[in-house]
C-alpha cells in the first residue's frame, strides 16, 4: 500500500515555535498557545500569506519538536508499506535542513521526501496521513483514505466518509491494521 505522510503537524510540531517567534517579533493577539490556532486560515490572516517563507526558518526546521510516538508508528508502517513523506516547505534553505533531519530520523533516502503543498492530494497513493483538513478532504474526494491527525485547527463536526480522525500513534496503527485485514 502506498502511504503519503505529511511532516508538520504529524511528525514535527513547528506550530508552537511559530507562536513563540510571532510573540518574540512583537506580535500582539489572543494567539499565545497551540490551542489558539483554530484553523489554517487563522495563521494566514495573522501571519500573512507568505508566513511560511517568514516563519519557516532553518532553525525552526531544525528545532521543531518531534512526535516520538508517531515516528515509531510510522517506522512500523514503513516495514510493510511504501511510505512517501510530503511537506509544504517552500524555503530552499529549510528544505535542506528538513531533508537531512528526515533522513537521520527515519534512515530514509532523499527520494522518499517530496516537497509539495496542497498538490499532494493529486499524488497516486492509497492513504494520506495529514493534519490539514482541506488536504484530507480533497484526497478523500478523489477516492483515497485520509487519516486526519486531530489538532485544534481541524476540528469540525462532520467529516467526509473517507476521512478518519486519529488522535495519535495508537489510532494510526489500529486503523491501518483494520485496513490491512480488510
């Protein structure tokens, strides 16, 4: 089975570092912790359309906290499936740092990392693991199964039938086991 796995919000958590940078840069708002990010549009409205260029620095790419449990679960999936990592890093300096970190973390090769934005929903795969609701829905509409990693910014009451909310590594492995066993 081919699985696409987003990096930020699934493996890494740069979001909390974006909050800290925003506040350190003199930003003022109710935005003070991860739970204040209610949706992706909030980040764009608060930080600007080009916030990934301004806020995704090489230091943040290097220092973003790792979700260790999710990494272990994804390594287990890699034993059985073709896992391709997809990430939205547009800044070339950050791409290099991210590639090196991913290669060290998972012992993977450069060709297993694709730098792609919302276009990931057009990639040929069976499953998408992502924290961005819009990506999961678009992938699901195309007929794939999306595993939405639950975050404050992707809460909604009704999901597309091909989108399954997961709350962490245990849920990821459980759902994948159900898929594998038919």
